[in-house]
C-alpha cells in the first residue's frame, strides 16, 4: 500500500515549494520582511527539511517492511491454526530498529531543533532586545484596533505606521475580550489580553504595507478584524508623524461645515473622537485621520466615498455584528457628513 | 491456549439466567451489562460523530469560495464551536471508553465491570449531557464561544445569552460521565484480570485503557472546576476570570489546558492501543519490543500533563518558561517514535494480511507521523508564534486527531465488528472505504498547512478573494466531500454485513487476545469457565497447567455458587493471583432515574428555574438512596 504514497511525495514537495513562494504582496509568513518573521522562517526551513527526512525515512521503512513481510509470507506455509504461534523471527534486530529509529534518531533530530528554538526565542524576546526608540500602544476592541503613539499624542485606528530598520515596541492590551495581533510578513503573533500588558517588537526590513488579522477568536466579527502595518523610510515616517500630530483643519466648504455640526448633533461624537473638536468619544475608532486610511471597518471594505456612505448609512450591512448602530438621517445630511469626514486628515 | 473448557449446557443456562438483562423495554432501561452499555456508548458516539460531521460539512461549504453566504457570522461561530465540542466530548472520548467497556472485561477474562450500575449511570449521564447540548440547537441559543470557551468572551458581559450555559453544564455532565467510566475501567483492569495475567502479560490495548483511565481521573476535574467557576461567574457575577473584578482570564486558559492537553492523549493513547492490537493480529506475530511500548505509553501519559503551556505560547509568558514547555512537548516525539517503529518492526518481521483494519492502521501510521512532525514544529515556541491559531494548526491537529484517532477507531469498528454481530464485514467495500477516506482526508487537510503560512486564521467565517487562499480552500472543501463519501461507504459496508456477512465464529482473524476465546457475540456472562492465562498472547500459546487452587476456583465458578449471584474473580494488582470472589450488582432502574434527575437539575439551573433545580437535586438524593439500599438476600 505504500507504493502510491511514495509516488505522490515528490509531487507534494513540488506543490509545497510552489505554494509557499507564490503570491508576494499578500500575507505570507515565509516571505519575511521583518526581523521576527525572518528568524522564524529560518527555524521553519530547518524543521521542514529535518521533518521531511524523517517522513521519507518512515515511508521507506514501511515500504521495506511491507515487502519483507510479503516475502516472508510467501516463503512458508500458512498456519491457519491460531494456536500455532509464529516463532518470533529477527527479534534482536527488530528490537534494535525500535531503539535506533524510535529513540536515538528522534533525539539526534530534536537536538538542533531545540537549540535553534532557544536561540530564536531568546533573540526575539522583547526583554532581551532591550529598549526601543519608539513605543506604540495597541489596544484591542471588538472588532477594531486602537493605535496610540503616547510620545507624540497621536491616536489612530487599524493602521500601525512604523519606521523601517529599527525595532519598535508594541505594547498591547485589550478593552474587552482577548484578541491576537498577527502580521505574518513581519513577526509571529501575540495576544491582547484584558487586564494584562503584552509586548512585541516589530522590526521591518523594508518599506511596504503588510496586512494582518486578529488571530484569537473574539466574537461575531473575528473574521473582519484586520490590521495594516505601514513601514516607512525613517524620513517619511517623520513626515507622517508630523502630519498626524496636527489636528485636522477646520472645514472651509459649507457642506463640510454643516457635516461637522451634524457629527456632534447626530450622536457620532458619543463614540468617536476628532482631534481639535468637542468630539471626544472613545468607544469607537478615533476618526482624526479617517480620510487618509486605506480601509473602513478594520479592513472590511476599501475607504472611498461610496463605501463610506454605505457604512454610515447602515454599518450592519457591510460588517454584520459590529458595534456601530445605524443612525437615521436624510440623504442631504448624509452627504454633508461625508463631505466633513473626507476633510479629516 | 487458555483454559476455556466449555462446561455443561445446564451450567451455561444457569449462568445466562444469572447474568442476562431482563427482557423487554424494562430490561433495556435497567440493563447494566458491560457489553450493552459499552455498545450504547459506541453507537451513540458514532451518531454524534455524524452530527459533528454534518457541521464540518457546513464549515467547508461556507469556506469553499471567498465571501460565500451559506452561513452568517453568528451561525458559523455556532457551527465550529459545536463541531469541536461534539467531536471531542461527545464522540472521541465516549467512543474509546465504550470500546474499553465492551472489550476490556473480555480481554482480561472478567465477566463484567466492577460497578455495573455506576457504569449504566455513566451512560445515562452522557446521554443527558449530550441531549442538553443538542437541545441548544432547538432553542437557537447555540454555544458560540469555541470548544475552548475562553473568557472574557464567554463571560456574562460578552456572551449574555444562554448558549454558553448549555455548553458549560452539558460538558460538565459529560466529564462526570467520563470519570465514572474511567473508574470502572481502572478498577477492572487492576483488580479483575484473569489469574495469571500479570501486568507484563496484559494486552497493549488494556494498558492503553488503563493509562487513559488514570489520565481522565487526573485531568477531567480541572475542566469541571473551571466550568463551574465560569458558570458561577455567569449566574452570580463572581469574577473568577473578569479582570475588571480582579479576576484573570488566563486562569481559565491554564485550567482548561491542564485538562485540554492530556485530553489529546486521552484520545490518542487508546487509539494507539487499538493499532498495537490490530498490527499484532494481522502481522501474526507478537508486537516487537512490548516492554518499550508500555514504557512509551506510560511516558506519554505522564509527559502530557507537563505540556499545557504550549497552547499558550502567544499570551506573553517569558521565554525561559516557554523553552521548558517547548522541550517537554518535543520529547513526546521519542515515545511516539518507539511506538511507530515497534509497529513497523512488527510488520517487517511478521507475515501481514492486508485486511481492512490493517489498511486503516497503515494509513494511520502515514498520517500520524506527518501530524507528529508538524507537532514537533508547533512545539517550537517561536515557530508557533507564526502558526498558532492559524489553519496550519487546524491541519496539524486534524492529522493527529482524524488520522491518529479516527482512523484507528474505524479500524477498531471493522476489527471488532465480528465480535459484536457474529458476522465478518465485507472486505471489498471495507478496503474501498479506506482508500476513499485516505485520499479524501489528505486532499481536505494537507492544503490547510499552506493557508496557515498565508495568514488565514482559524475560526473566520469568510475571507476576501485575492489573498491566495482560494485554491487551498476549494481543495479542502472538495476533499471533505470525498472523505464523507468514504465514511458513507464504510457505514454501508457494516450495515450490509450485519445481516449478510460471513459467519465469524469466535476468532475470525486468528487473533491472540481473550475476547476472541468467547463466542461471537459473547454470552451475557462472557466465559463459561473463567480463563487462566500463562502467556502474553494467550490464544497463540499452549494451554496452562492449572494449580489445584485455581482449578478449584474456576470450576466452582462455572455456575453461580448462590442463586442469582453475579460472581467475579478479584486478583492481585501485579501478579493477578486470585484473592477473592466478589459479587456484582444486577439490573436496576435507579441509575437511569438518578441520571435523569441530574439532567433535570442542570436544566433547572440553565433556565434559572431554581425551584425545579432544587427539587431535582432532591430527586438525585432519593435516587442514590434507592440505588444503594441493601436488598434482602435472595
């Protein structure tokens, strides 16, 4: 029975190699663009080749065993009487096989895996890496991410902007249930736990946009709780930070001005904050830079006027189960509100 | 050969009258015989497996293409929660305990389990807990917190509806039932083995059930305690896990995985016990390195209690602690390696017949080794940071749980079918079912490894196109269809063979263990003359020369020494020397009524009908008194 299995193995290997290198630009733990992911990918390839060797070895032993058993079976008459015990043959060499391949071989294989595990684990441990120049607070909510830059007084949501070429400390907690921060191209994941602080060092090697997703089941919209990490060249990061540190401009356009008033009147401000305005709500994402974010609803949909209108009119249609209630308003009010929201940058 | 002299027809008739359940529906409800109860566990668990399988089908249907709309987010979360819950709590453990209840007494030459009424009680409790969980589908408040039910998501604030109460109370009943079964099995194995069946002559399957029982006794109380605390938090607001009230959600994770990791081996160890039995029978030679295999099983059972943190590598525990748990988890590879190469060496030096059970075992070896290798990988904490809670882990644990537990269970169902029914299952359909399942399984689960690397987390009801996830998901869903077909073919084969299969006789596979010395199906009393064992493979060994005392005892027990007395030999733990003759309890309605009262009490708590709960609680007390009340001697 092992013949077909042995036959499919090379196919599987080819498929494996193809499957793991395809699709650059999408999340991929084996297409590392950061320190953590790179070290972990190295660990994986070591384990992959050792594991493959063990698997092939087992298949070969199985195949040889099947053939040997068949030969032995042909070589003698069939004792159908169950009381005729088959005399144990080759007991000593069989025993040696069990000890050699069952005990010694795994020990030999496991040793380098363990050593490598310790090395990578220790190197990536935030304690070991020491302090960083930039600390970012990431706070999990059902079903979005609050992102704070405490040293700069900047607050945003669902996008983490970092400079490349240096470790950045993410300090994480949760306001409600357990979430998990996972951006595969940059690093492994770490949980966000209510009442606890956890830490992760992100160290991007090259600029780019890296998608991730909440990896701990957190309720009805666990699936649409995505996170984007944008890694900038240090200069660009400074520019981004300078722009964010400014409150959004007071709208000049009359429609947008009306929208700004509606924002306060219709109750949006009960949950959302806009820097420099009386809107100080904290239950929902800070909207001070809404107009320049890539997506709405933590990666649920692209951020454009049509989607924004749809989201404000009926948030439950686009991301059912999120905590934003629908707000009744007229078409004109909606247009004014959109005009205002588009000025937030 | 063991001493299984036949006895006279009169003796058989008297034994049968003594050990039979009562006739009719009352007899069915009052039955305590280990074979009836064991078979009920097996059949009920198989039924629940089909329910869990339908839920798996729904999951794969929803994920077959991006943005599918088969299930909404709420329904999807309910479905994956119940899939995991059913497969763990209602299928795998009860199925394996049921196999143990049926076959362990036969394999060790006993006539029944030591506490037959408790055993019946365990079944009814299992059924009650299962029905409570199923009832949630009727009410619409289906548990949706995952099979791991992490607070704070499952606490009163974030899961205010009743779904989680169904889960916590139902699972608690199931775990109590599991403990009851484990008690039975541990005691029967330690105290009621056939004279001469020393520990070193015990079949590996019996070893595996003994270790499983011990693990259940140590592991299940942790989840019972954790569940009761969460239920108390939900009903009365005591903040065990709520950080706003000085509780800690990680407390649940520790308690849950102190149960949950041994749970994996509670399923796996008996499954490997089945594999050892099947390999030995079909290779037609004793298992190679029996002492090493026993040591390996014991090592796994002990080590499994020191691994729980490897489910918590991403919660921010310091690296030094993680390293210890990484090493401990990887060390499992060594006893597992011993088992795998013992089976391979047995095949190598044996003369294998490739009947269906042996095919399932060979498929098991291939899949289990693959799953074991990915198991070592996820044991490496830094690597686990990437794949934890991703589809890589889904692939990994389906390799070890479907390949490692379900394949051996299917081997066992085919292997022991003749003992249950007296008929041998068909080989053509049996082999076809194996190949379809083997191909379907790998197509369904192998691609999920890639999805993990590509960033697809577990428990997501939908995904967007363009992430490179479409092909793998499509393959996985189609493979699930093929796998389902294989399971249906397997079921058709058994259904047809039950009436049309070749008559089996006592030992159709020429196997070596004592269950094959009894008739197929076995009489109510299992053995007319109790077997005495002189070798590790008693049916392959020459007969035993009985000493005077043993002969006297086994001869005396060819019929009850007092009318209606259900008598069983008690033997010493290590050497299995005769100590005494114990008398077992007979049929009773009280286990059923007591379990029903427990179920009603749980329902009372569930719907906040506290009067009902208290009354039912009193009913439990009444039931226990009536159950235990001494009867006047017959």
